């Protein structure tokens, strides 16, 4: 979405922007933890104080066209603020009886289901899991990794089917 018609066209569940999603000028929302706690300064509950800090952040990250890194940082900051505001509705809109496994991949897939079922216009979802690159002792480790992937995907697809979002 290089025209930035929707800064959450792509949502990545993970701590940072993965190289596979890195395209200049195209925003990607990166969610490192549960959507319920995602956003800027979620720990500041007093609304006036939080708004004052967010306003300061917004002014600080106003893009300066033609300045290279400063323009990139400003644009990224503004996109992040907007994306956080959009994504905060996903857990509120999401209702499910499906129990996801308590594993890193299970939590990431639940986050993807929350965003997908909220109909925010997200078209690309990304998450990582592993590392499968062990070089030794692969049998037992890979068995547990693939079991977690299988359980997570089973819960994810069950959830999407129940909510008529599996297509």
C-alpha cells in the first residue's frame, strides 16, 4: 500500500520489521505482544497526560521532506501512531470461544485472527516462529516446534471458520 491508504494493510506479529516486509515507503504495523496491550504508552491511563505526550510525539515526528533519515523516522513515527489507533479496536471487536495454545505461535495466530476478524482492511499478515535451524538434535526439537505450529494452526483455522472468515 505505497499510497498509505491504510497503514495496517500489512500487520506483522513480532518484535521488529522482518526483511521480507521491508519496502521503502510502505508502512507495516509490527505488534510485539498481545493486541490488548499494543499501542503507544498504554500504561499511562490519565487521558490528559497521555494526550499531551502523544501530541508531543506527533510534533517530534513530523516528517521533514527531503531530509532522508529524518523524513523516514518522521513518517514511520506518524504511521505508527495511526496504526496503533486503528489496531486498538481489534481485540474489542473480537469474540471467540476458541482456545489457542499458550505458545508463541499460538499467541501470534490469535493476534492475526483478531485483526482479520475486525475487518480493518489488512491484506497481509506475517509472523515468525522457531528457529528450526538447529544443526544438531533436530528430531526432538523439530517435533515440539511442528507440534506447536500444528496446534496453533488448528486453533486459528477453527476460529476463522466459526467466524466465517476462513476464506
